[in-house]
């Protein structure tokens, strides 16, 4: 399902070429490696964020709670698939990429449903909900909508890969919070630094590779800040 192509590679394959007419700088390092490298960064943040569950505090109560175990497995599977899928495209192994993509739908459904279950299990009213929990609810719902949109646009690689990447950025909330907790840095520092850093890299990629900013990039960033405003002021 996930279709993180290098910009030039899918054109040589002839897939989706009729849909993508914007100028692309072919053969650049960013074009070949951006999504794979970004996936490694996100996966690294995931490992750091949950290093206590995985390594340093395996006896904590959440490690024996079925809902957290199931949720963690689905989220970890998504991040691993993201790295594998971007690697396949980086290696121009389109057949393996498409074959592995079949698992993405089931994993995405698991991520969405398990997150909703955890969030709404303790939900009483919107006004009484902590603002970070509000952002998680909106972002994970946005993640689900973006994954569906990516599936519907799987033959349009320029659009598809951005939808999947943006969906992944929207599910990073608990991860960036925990990166702070496990590194001794305040989540109020790691949260904006990591999230804004990833979005900034997205803008740089577009500018360097496409010589312009893709609408998914700037609309996704605007929605990111709109969600924070909704969560804080509602």
C-alpha cells in the first residue's frame, strides 16, 4: 500500500506518470533517500521513546496490560514497515514494495482502533480532557483519513507517498513526548523540536527536489497547528 517512491524511479517504471506533471529534479540524493532517511529518524525516535518498555523497565504495569501491548505492537509494526517499504523503493524493488504494502492496511486499522480505544476509554467530556489528549484524538483521526486517502491514491505516487508520510507525522505525539521522558529533556522541548524539524525537512525536500512546495506539505503543516489551537482553546 505505501508507495514512497523516489521521484525519478516511478517515472522510469511508468507508474502514475500521467498524474504527476510538476517539475522534479531527478537523481538527487534527496530524491533517492529522503523518505528512507526520514523513516529511520522516526523509527529511532520510536525506539528511544519506548526504550523503557523495551529495555530499561520491562516490568512496568503497561507491559502486562493487553490494550497497551496490542497498541504498541501495531504502532511498532507500522514504523518497521515504513522503513522496509522506503528501503524497497530506494532499491527500486517495486514488486516487493507492492507485496509488502498489502500488510499496511491491516496494521493501519490496528493503530487507529487501538489508539481510539485507549483515548476514549478514559474520555468523559471534551472540556474536561487534557489538551494533549485532545491533540492525540484529532491527530489519530487525521491519520486514519490520510491512510484511506493514500490507499485511494496508490497509483499516484507523488500524492500517495506524501499522504502516508503526513499520516505518520500525525501519530508521533506519544513518541515525541516519551523521547523527552527517556532522555531527561522536557517534552515541551522535544515535542516542538522533533515535530517541527520533521515538517521543516519536508519543506526542504520539496524546495530542493521540486523547486516548489507541494500542497500536501503546507496544508498538512497548517492543519498541524490548527489542531493545537483547537485542543488548547476548546
